[in-house]
C-alpha cells in the first residue's frame, strides 16, 4: 500500500471518529455521554495527527498525540469531578437542567412530555396474524418500555 | 536686635497655624475640653511677637525719611513664568533712578514675601490682641459645645490667615489670604451647621463676598497688565506697585480711566469684605455664628480687611479723584443705612452688626477724604473700633450666655444687678461707640469728621458729608444707648430659657471684657495726646506718599476744637434722647413710632435690601437654575439616554441566541468554524477571479 492511500485511510477513520463524536455531542443530553463524545472527537483528531506525522516523516504528530493523551487524562479527571458536582446539585445528569446562562428574556427549554394516557385507546394497525396466534404477553401489554 | 524682624514676621503667623493644626489633629481624640490651650498660648505668643515687632518698626520708622520705612523678607518663589507679558509702559523704571532698562517681556512671578512696616505692625498687634482675648473668652463661652476643638482650630486658622493677609507683600497673596479669611468666616458663621439659619447665613456671606472678590480679581488683572508686576515692593529690578522707586516718583502711576477702573474694582472687593453698601447684606446674617466669632471676625478684624486694603493702595487711589469720591460716598451711604436700620432692631447682636456696618462706613468716609489726615483717621477708627466693638459683642455674648441663648431685647431687661461686670464694661463700650469724650471712639470719630470738614473747604460735597456724619453720630449714640437701656435698665425680666443660668458669666469671660473696657477708655486718648498713631502710620510707604503731604492743609486747631465740641454735644444729645425714650414709660416710644410710622416700617424692615436683592438677583437666578435643570433633565439626559438605547435595540436580535443550551453553543461554534473555513477556501478563489 502506498503512503498516500495509507494516509487517506487513516484520515477517513479519524474523520469518522470526529463526526461520530460531534453528532453524539450535539444529540445526547447525558453529561457523561457528552463528555465521552468529546473524547471521541479528540481521538479522531489524534488519529489524523498520527497519520500526518507518519506521512511527513515527522515525529511532531506523534508527540502531540502523547501530549493530547496526557491533557485528556487531566481533563477527564476535572470533567468527571464537575459532572459529579452537577449531579449532586441537580440530582440528574441531564444537561438541560443547566440553562442559567441564557438571557433573561429567553424562555427556558422544557421537555415536551410524551403523551401517555391515550395509549390504551389508540388503535394500532395490526397485520393479519399468520400461523398460530401466540400467547399475549401481559407484561408487554401493560408496560411500555422506557424511551 | 536688628536681625529679629524676619524671625518675628515668620513667627507671628506660624504660631496660630501650628496651633490650628495641632488642635485639628489631636482635638477630637486627645485634647477635647483642653482644645483652647494650644490656641490661647499661640495667640498670646503671637501678640507678644507683634508687640516686639511694633516696637522695632517704630524705632526704625522714627529715624526714616522720605517715602517711609519698610522691610521685606523673601521666603520662596511660588510661581515664575518667564516672558509672560510684553513690558507695559508704566512698568519702565524711572531713568533718574539709575535702574537698568527692563527687557521687552516681563516674567509673571508670585514671590512669597512678608513685609514689615507701620501699617502691618499696627494691624498685626491689633489682630493678635483682640484674637487672644476672644480666644480666652471663647474658652468660657463655648464650654461644653460638641465642636469645641473644631471652633478653636478654625480660630487659629483665621488668625493665621488674617496675619498673613496684613503682612504679605504681593497682590496675589493678598487675594489668597483674603479668600482664606473669607473661608474661615464661612466656616465659623456656619459653625452650628445643623441649624438651617446658620447654614444659610454662611452660604449668603460666602456668595455675597464672591461678588466683591470678583471685582478684586478683575482689579488684579488690570494692575498686572498696567504695571507688569503684582509685588508691593521693588523686586528684581522691577518697580513694585507700592515700592520705594515708584513712591519717590509719583508721576509714574497711571492715571485716568484705568486708575479709576482699578480703584473702583478694588473698592468693590473692599465692599464685599467690609460689608459696605451695596454688599452689606451678609453681615447682619453672619450673627448666626457663635458670638466670639461675631466679635473677632465680623466686628474687629476680618471686616476691616477692606479698609486695610484701600489704605494699602492709597497711591493708586490718589490717581483717581473720582474713585476717592466714590469711596467717600459709599462709606457715607453705608454709615447712614447702618445707623437707620440699627435704630429699630430688637436683636441685640443685630443692632451691633448694623452699628459695625455703620462704623465701617465711617472708616471708608475717612479714606475717601484722601488727605493724610483722613486716611490716618480712618485707620485710627479701625484701631479703636476693634477694641470697643469686640467689647460690645463679647458683652452681648455674655448676656446671651446667661439668658440661655436668647438675644431678643424685648424678652429681657434690667440686667444690671444680675450682671454687674457685663453692665459696666458694656457701658464703657457704648460710651466709646457713641463717641463720648474721653473714650476711644470719640477721638477717632472726631478725627474722621475733622478731616471731612477740612476737605469741605475745597469741595462743598464734603461739607455736606460732614453734617451728614454728625447726624449719623447722633443716630449712633441713640441706638447704642437704646440697646444699652433696653438690656440693662427697666424692670428685671429674664426669659424662661435662662433657667438657673441667669447670673454673671465666669471669669474667663469677664476678664477679656474688663481688659477691653480699659482699652476702650484709654487707647484713643493715649494716641490722641501723644499724636503717636497718625505720625507712626504715616511712615508706611503707601502713606508717606509725597503727593499726600501736598494735599494736607494747615491743621486748623480752632475748628478742630469746635468739631470735637459738636461731636460731644451730639453724642450726649443722642444718649439723652435714648434715655428719655427708653428709660421708664414706653408711651413716648409708641407715640414716636406712630408719628414716624413709614420710617419705622422701613428701618424695621432693614430698608428691604434682602427683599430687593431677592427680586433682582435671587429669583432670576433661581429661575435660570430651574430652566437649566429642566434642560439638563429633559434635553441633555434624553440625548444621552438615546445614545444608550442604540446598543440595546441592536442587541435585542442577538439576545435570542443566548438560549443557555450547551449544545446550541457548541453548534454555533461548529457553524462558525465551518463558515470561517469556507471563507478561507473561497476567498482566494474570489480574489483571483477579481484580479
């Protein structure tokens, strides 16, 4: 495999890692998961740094990655401590609890409750059963799995 | 002993200053009820030094010839600005004097220089003497006051300023200490600042004085541009305004319109400080201050600063006969106004205040005569007046002290048995003020009237002023003894505020009264018979002016005796009228009051000066202030607020971005980076296409 193709592969992997991290960072509300997503973005960047370092025959990339790992370790300690404190204060890991920095005249973001009461009355379309009708699972009928 | 004059000159002001600083720093925490001690020690020390200085100056002056005797000490140079003014013609030295020609531009310099001459040493002795006695008196009078230390600190500061005022040798420094005594006056009038009347009176005194000081400042500007220096004495080859070089050559003084303008503006300053018409309105209100202050500042010393200044500037006034006539007329008008208003006032201190105004008017009348006799008589009256007016005020304070703060003569009476010492000393003061032979006031007032009368030979105006002066002397005797009889004679009445206080004042207060009473009896006669005062003061360089001696006519001793006789008769008549009206049955007073009801109304209303000034100056200024306030609130503030709202409006859109959601911020950041990178990528392409 030539050097350019190797670099491209590495870069693609790094970009994927970074992208997954970014999407996770935007979409998740659990602080620990957000933190993990951030770490993932960091690793994506580290992979591309290593790739570039190898490509250029320059140890700077590798060195920087080691450095990033060190910093990330420290940062993890601090971040987890902060998360722990926030959890103690808020009683939840949900990031949406912490919106105090918004402007005074901005409405707070509130979760829209998923309507629950109507479920029983709702008629769900049913496929015509085929074969032997299975025993209805009572547990499954009365209890809706948590989202 | 010759070397001690500089030492004494520095010592006299520094002692009160040091004491004032000590009292101000340690008074509250350590000295407390002993705050009077450093001040009294310093003032007595200053007085002793002044006496030494006086004797030395007297010794030197007696042997001097020509344009008098003076000595100056340069302490330091305060300001020096080179090439400040193109040399005016009047600043060029006289060729005969052999002085080098001046450069084309003169430096502006303020030298801190003290001077000793006859006028200064007399003023220093008088100020420190009265101040020492008043400080001793105040240690009894102010006893128990919360601001005891503050009071004495102010007194020390005042004496420092006043002694500096009379001993500096530069117009700017004169102005500085002129303001400093004004400040002390303000602080002491408003000493009981929690009392609204006292605070208002202090403010009024300060503002009215400001009008006069404005004129004084303009006069200084004129003097500077005309003569190119502000020093009294010759310094660094530039002939001082009142220096030996110039005095020996009177023709180098500038005459005409400029001289008149300078003198009238100086007189405006003197009017403010010495409470002359039309700026006399502050002095009666100044009686809101503690009585020792009224005695020291508003009767004996500070208000005479104007008289001192005009006397000091005699050579300038000599160049403008118009200004001299104005001085005489202002003095006469003020004497009339003061005398008329004092007739009907019911507040003992206020009677004395108007009498002070009236007597200051006499002094200016004397100065306006513009002969050596007139000016020395004016200064002589200043000197004797200081003793008996301080005495009268301190006596009034003693009455006030024992009456529990009541000073309205309608509420007490017949106090002669309760307060024998105050009664007798007050009587001495009244006799001196009324001008009864042989008390001090007789000699000085007589000297002024004689000078006015002699000038009347040349100008008919002064003849009329003389007779006017005689009438005022009659008024003086009447209102003085009216106050005396109302306070000390008749049925014994004591206001309920007095409580168990109604007795003679403590020795600390009666001792100064006795000393001053003796002085009121003796100083006039002593100086009259030794001819010491006029001769001594004529050795002041300003007064040893050649042109003045030409003015002085032959001393007409026959008419002098006649004038003295008229004065005595008038004074006795005034006392007689007062005795007739106010001893015993008050029906005559009532009858007279009905007979002269318009006059009574005018006099009792203080000729309505306050109301007239209210309408003419205070209300328009208030309205202007209201309008300015409105404009400030509604136009200027509105503009500023408008500018302040612009960012607010601009920010309203951006505010919605601040949602407080962490993910949103992260998204914004990523979008920002995306936009930046996109720009970086696209921009060179765009730039290349444009090229």
